C-alpha cells in the first residue's frame, strides 16, 4: 500500500492519534467515508449522463444521415 510497511503505517497512525486525539478519529473516519461515498455517487451520475449524451448524439447523427439521404433522393427525382 503506497510502498509503506507495517511499521510505517503504525507510526503514521500514532501521529494521527496524537494530533487529533482518539475521540475525534471516528468523526474523521465518518467524514472521509462520506466524502468517498459522495465522490462515487457523483462519478456514477456523471458516467450515466455521458452515456445519455453519447446515445443522443448517435441518434441525432443517424437521423441527420437519414434526412440527408432523403433530400438527396428528392433532389435526384426532381432532375
């Protein structure tokens, strides 16, 4: 995990406990967990919107091709 061994992680944990105190660690954990959850939701929503936009773009492109073909046929018939 990030090139850190067990001893390094224990030292980091000890420093965090000293800085924030044992009572505040659960609150910090909840805050971080909430941020991760919100980030995942926003990412999922963004992906869904992008798929919808891509589908709409493909449908519009297909519609434009059909309209172009129809207008080409109509102009050939008038000649």
